């Protein structure tokens, strides 16, 4: 019996190894892909970028006093204006509350940003501004029983600067307050344990500390608010904040909007053609030379086309964190060329490249967000990435930004700005079409592959979601120049160019 059991274990282990070896994993140094922090979905969320009916569909409620929804924000005057939800349809114990606000004034005292309370207001938990000490954030509670410890730093943000706040409550009595993704202050008061809020006997207030409190109103504009039914940790909080910056943070500048910042010229990404010096630099570890060599193999720039060789050199550059190479590797995972097809990994690589500032990756990530491919569909975040790419001068993103603004996809409609981006696209069209990159794309088109069509949009009225080919499939070449193997390439030194 023991012998049979041992043989079974050995057979199972051997089967596992054979399966594992048959799967090609992500290159080990591709920016830490696969190590992202897990963040749950909120149980309640209000996004004021929509109409009052739409933003309250998760948990309906009421605009009270002078409160109104305007330009994607809940606008509160502080004088009796706030939002009050209907009673919660579930119990709430451990929790995390999040909201982003533009304060109207820094000298206001005691207003609540977001609050969970019993219906009579006797018991509540809240993020409060200027209650104990002027210009500081605190955790509000009935009679201040859960407030303890040193106050946080004074607030300095003006009315044009967003403030992102979060607070988590754990069952051991620990309370952690965060500002802009970083711990602002922590409180542990075991004498006042975690409060339990009952189903249908609890509501949420936005812009008010609690019912019955003196001077409880907050004056400002709130962009969104959400609640999680568990206490989130530091890394999860940071992750949520970074995601909110992608969705809400791009259009924020003092006294102006970055929509006014149209690029003067288009971004033209160039690559060296195949040469002995290029392959020596690539072999020596120059990441940009490796990308250029991959491009030469992909498009037949001075060498016979070889998509396999292009993959090898892109992978080498990606392992060094080169943004262009990470973008190219994303296309391989999206297609399943040389690696198992995996759209989730493709999007992860796009995100890393986008965060490094690579405009084509930002534009492609936006398209994935529009389609919901490898990532949850999110038109608001898609617009932000399209805009970042466009403002760097990436021509294919110009009309996509215009389309979002014209149709109100993920952003409030603005026909004036939509027209500005459309006119810029018309003005720069000839520059783009005569560029080497656009010419290479046209000359290397083949059946089943679409070259970027910046004028296209879907029948559903969403932004253009043309599948742009980043690394082309090779076609037959008449070049007689052979493709050298990696071990035949000589080595030389060259400064690395790694975005």
C-alpha cells in the first residue's frame, strides 16, 4: 500500500513538472507583472460623473438642501446641503470608506466627508475635516469616543486641488486614516470596539458629519465616494489611490484644465535600421538597440524579416524594463505568438509601459479599457489614457480624445474641446501620413491585420477600437541578406537608452 502511494505521488509530481515546463512564463523581470495587490470591489459606490439617477443606482438616496450634481461632482455649499442614502440593505462591521474632495475653504470646521451612521445619528463613523483642530483631518464618532492620538498635518490644498481620503476600521479597534494613498494617522482605542451597523437601520451621508450634530456640513465638491466591507491594508489603499489618479486625476491643474494643452507637433517614434554597429550594441545589452534591432527584423529594415528574431530581441529589452519593448511584448501575449495567449498579461504589460510614459502603450491600453479586453471596461479611465497619449503628440489618439468629448464617453461632453482636437488631427494628418512609422505600417499590411485607422469608431458610438498591430507578422522578403543567429552576433559597448 505504501509503495503504491509513493508511486502515485511521484507520478503526480512528474505530471505537474511536465505541464509547468510546457508553459512559457512571463520573462522574469518584466516590471514585476503578476505581483499586483488584490483589491476587492466596493460594496457601494457613487460616481458623480453620471446623472443623479445613474450614480445612485447602487444605493439610492437624496440630494438635500442646495446640493447638486454639476460637471461630474457633488457640489455642496456647506449650509444644509448634503447627500443622504437610503438605508443599507446589509450589515456593515469592518469597513473602509473612500472619497475625493475639492475643499471650498480650509478654515471650515467639523464637516463630514463621508459617514456611516445609525438612522437616528446616535452612532456614527466619519471622515471629518477641522473638528478637533483646524485644517486637519480626523475620524469622527459619537462624542469623540473613537478619536485618540496625535493630530495629522495641516491641510494646504487649494480649491482646485483634489484631496483623496480613506479610512479603515478593524475588529481590534484599529482605525487608519489615509490621505492621497499614504497613512495620515492611526488610532487604536480598545475601550471603544468596532461598531456594528445593522441592515436597514443604517444610512450613508456625504457632506455631513451625522444627523443632529452642530455645524456638521462640509463645503466643497466631491468627485466620488465608495465603501468596502472589509479593512484594507496600506498596499491596497495605495493601489486604489493610484487607480483613482488614472480615472480622476489627469484633468486637474490650478486655474485651468489640461484639455487646453494641445501638442505643437506630433510624436514620431524612430528606430535605427539593421547595421553591424546596431547588432553589436544590442548584443552588449543596450535596451534601445535591442528594440531597434527587433523593429528591423519585424519590418525588414535592412535585413530579411524574421518575427522570431524580433521576439527574441524585444524580450531581452523588456527584461530590462524598456517601455517600448514591454509594449511590443504585450502584443505577443495578446496574439499568443511564442508565448501562451493571455490578454490579462498583455494588459498588465501595457499598464507598466503606460506608467513609464510610452504614448503608444497608453493609447492601446485605453482601447483595451474601451473593449473590456483583459480588463474591466472603463470608459472614464480609457479617456484619461487616450488624453495622456494625445498630449504627448501621439497622432492616433487625437480623434479618439475628440470622440470621447463629443459623445460624453467617460467624461462630460464638451463640443468645444472635441472640435479643437478634431481640427488638430486634420492639421497634422499630412505630417503623420508622411512619417516613417506610418509608412512602414502601410507597406507591411497583410491579410487579417489592420493598420491604425484614426478616423474609425464603432457602431455603438464608442471610441475607435481598431486593433493596431504593434509588431507585424512577417511577409515574404526578396532580400538576400541572411538573418544572423543570436550566437553569431559580436559584442561591443554602447550607452543604454531605456525609457
